[in-house]
C-alpha cells in the first residue's frame, strides 16, 4: 500500500518521515489504532522473556495491539504473548516481508499473519542488512501510542526505538530489572530520565487513558506448562527442583513459568528457590 492508500496506518502518516509504501502480509485493522510497542534485548534473560510474554498477553486481553520487531528475545516473546492472549500483533521487519529473519521464526510469522500483520517499508526480496534495522525502529514506535522497554544493554537497539518514540511524541515506559544485570542498564537509565515505570499492565493502560477491560488477576485461566506448574504448588514451600521433577519439565522451563506466575500474582517466591501459591486469589 502507498501513503495515499486509505488503508495506510493513520499513526504513521503523522511521523516525520513516513514510508511512501508499505508491504504487508496479513491484515491491518482499525483496532490497530490502539497499539503499544514492546521492545528489548535480543539476548534476553528468562525474566525478560517472561515479562514480555506477560505484557503481550495482558495488553491484547485489554484490546491493545502489540507491535514489535520479530527479533530474538524480547520481541519474539511479546509477539508470542499477544498470540496467547488471542489478540492482534504486528511485526515490523528490517527486510522484505517474504524473508523470514531470524530464520527460526517461520512458525511465529505464520501465526502473526493469521492474527495481525507482518509489514516492512522494504520491497520483497530485500535482505536483512544491518543498517536497515535501526531505521525500521521509527515504524515500531510510530505505529504505537507508547513504547515499553523490557530489557536492554547500554548499546541496545531498543534505545533507538525509545528515542524515536520521544521524537514522535509517544510515551516511553520501562520495566525494572535486577540491579546487577547488564540487561537492566537501559530500562533503569530510561526510568532515571523520566520513562514511566511499569510493574502492572494497568500502569500502561492508565497512562494512555485506555480502559481496563481485563484486570490482570489470578482469575486468568491457565494453560499448558503454567497450569501444570500451578497445580503442583501449595501453601507449603517447594524447591524449584522438586517442581521440575513433578512436572517432568526442565528447571529452566519451570523457572520461566514461575516468573510469569509471580508477575500475575499467583506465586510467592521464598528464600532458597522455594515457591508457594499466593494466599489471595482473584
């Protein structure tokens, strides 16, 4: 579609240098006017991946389209979360829409095109060249009402997206992380500079004056690994190794699931990698 096309995203028309043409797989929708971008580190921690999935899931459950860049780490997790939430998600590429990059995201691309769109300003066949990715970041922020940075090192490309958001008059949010982690450097710096703190999805919705349609409480139905892990939890503390054994899952997977359950208020973490159910359920 071209800049003159009626279906061209209204939000992109308003940025300083909108693409003259967009190439789209899937479908853009009127609902995409209410969008939030979730970006961050490619080399994300299990904590960051769990947070990004949680944000993607809960934003879409509240009627918000999730925008990201399909990269490894935080981007892919945000897209997956949006799909889990049954909502819409848009992936903005730094190459042609007919090229899957990174190559292991073929299945994810297929899911996104069925529940949203994959788009690029680069014509089909354009390879994923390094200089194209910083430029596409202005489209990630431009499509959104605000940008949430989950994790990022000092030189993270997420900083470019945050800067673009500020230039475009978008809100910038950041999720705090462990104090000594290198992946916490960027979000903590943004928070020092005035980014809005996010520890609940409601923080984003309220700042953007969006209605809370689905409160992020434990009333959310659990599925898959989350349901399996939660079923094993009681009010008696259990070590993560015991949970892994009982669920038949790797400790790394159990850790990721537990982080997600903790963020949703379903689990409390005790000393020594022990976990219990939260005493109050939604």
